């Protein structure tokens, strides 16, 4: 048990943490993993890239070609 704790505490960092999820309760384990994934994705603060008006016009032109 000491080696297990040492391994987790040494390799788990804020950038790549380890999570201990109970394996004997599949329903709750899946809920816990889902929450971890959702929280991680929300923490990324992703946004759409900014584009210039010229680039936007080009993209709209390409879209018109693709929808024909």
C-alpha cells in the first residue's frame, strides 16, 4: 500500500492528475468519470478563433461551393 501511495503522489501533478474511482459500483464510477471529464473540458476555456472579415468571406465562399 505504501508503494501504491508513493507512486500516485509522485506521478500525479496538477497538469496530469490521477483520480481514484471505485470499481465496485459501475454506475457511480461512470458518473464520477463523466464529472471529471466535464470539469476538465470546462476548465480549458475554449473559444472559437478570431478571423478577419476577408477570411470570413473566403470561408463563406467555400461553404457555398460545398453546398451546391
